[in-house]
C-alpha cells in the first residue's frame, strides 16, 4: 500500500527539550525506526512533518542577530524543510543499513499553492515565533505592518494568515520518485505557501496547517492511507471528563457529528479530524489518527482512530 505519514511535532522535538541538534536527531531516529518497519514490509511511503518550533527558533535567531537582514517566512519554511528532511534521510539511511535493506529516501523542497483571495489573508490567526513585550509588538506593527496579539498573559506574539492548501506544485516530481521506489519527504511544515500572480508563483507571509497540507499531499500522490501521527493513541470525546472515551473505527458521519458538537480543539485536534475526513470523503481508503508507537498496528487496522466511509 501507499502511505502518507504526517509526523507530529513530538517526532522531532519533545516538550521540555532545548531543541539541540543532538536531541532532534535522536527523536527523528526513533521515529524512523517505526517507519523503517513499514518500509521493510513493502509499503510505499511519503512523509511530511511539522516545523513550528524550528521556524520559531529561526525567527528568534533573526531577532537576536539585528545586523543581519531578516528572512521572510517562506524562506524560513524552506530552511526547515531542508534540515528536517536531512535528519529524516540520515536516520532512515542508518535504519536501513542496520537492517540490510536497500532503500533510499529524498527530500523535496515543496511549494503549496494557495488562493491569494483566501479569506485567511484578511484575518491573520496563526501564531508564529517567540513571545515579546508589548513595546516590541507595537514597533513591529508600526514599522513592518505585521499583526501581533497578546497571548494568554504570556506576552505578545506575531500572527499570520493560514490559508487553505490547494495543490502540491512538485507533485509530478514526487510521484516520479515514488514510482522509482524512493521514500519521499515533502510538504514539510505545511509546505511553502505560494500564490499565482501574473502567471508567476510568489511566496507569501503565511503558514499552512501541516495536516491540511498532508491531506493534499496524500491525495496528489494517490495514497491508500493517510496517517496523522500525534501525541495520543486515539482521538477522544468528552476529553478530560468522567465520560472520556477513545474513538476506534468510526465513519465520516459519526466523527463529523462529534466535530459539530465542538468535541475537538480548533487549534489542535479539529484540523486533524477535518483533514482525515476530507481524505476519506474524496476517495482515500482510510485515514488514521494515532501516536507514533502505534503506527504499525494502525496500518493493520488494529490501533488508533480509523476513519472510514
């Protein structure tokens, strides 16, 4: 089967860690041990990943290095696709060498088309980067036209648009690589958002939700399964209450009912559920939301929240 696997943030950087290169590489290697098992079983694999903490660190580094011109978000996203892709490639290569498996992987710096008229551009809502004081936020708003908001008493943070992904621009290249038995790492961090202007593609200051982009990647590569790996084994309803319940196999209609009731957090689980539903509704066989250590069982239909028609 062809699998698109969306790695959650804890596959790269765990809560409480400083984010050193050694920490991130070790986390990625542990994740790739699981992916290596799937590849060894004969599955075709496409990997995508988050990049929130990594982009945040780049923005913090830029703020500290005042003598060096800051790079826009599309450049920062491209940077993270490169070094996170390297960590996954390196880890997979070592996993395969240990198992004497002759497989190779490659990373594709991926642009994702969005609509320049997407309403998200009128209402920036996605927080990016570190926290600053109010004076810094107001200075950035005045001098650079950015939008900043106060975040739960923790400080001020920049917010940017989060438009809907429409198309993976490198999809033909990615499919060629898959057909040639390569494991492909693509659309990291939701991809680099680009709009079409005067018959040219231009990067924009925005962040695409990684799970929504992962769904488009799965569709554009004709994947059978779309696996969203996060930090919980199952999607929950009535979370944190005495009636808390883990969802196993569930139909689109059933999980959408829970979604309409507000069971899932808008900034956390809801986009994952919506992306999984979209994939199945529009032709995918199954979508699974689960944790990394349950991925093998999820592919066999034995673990996670499995969304079916």
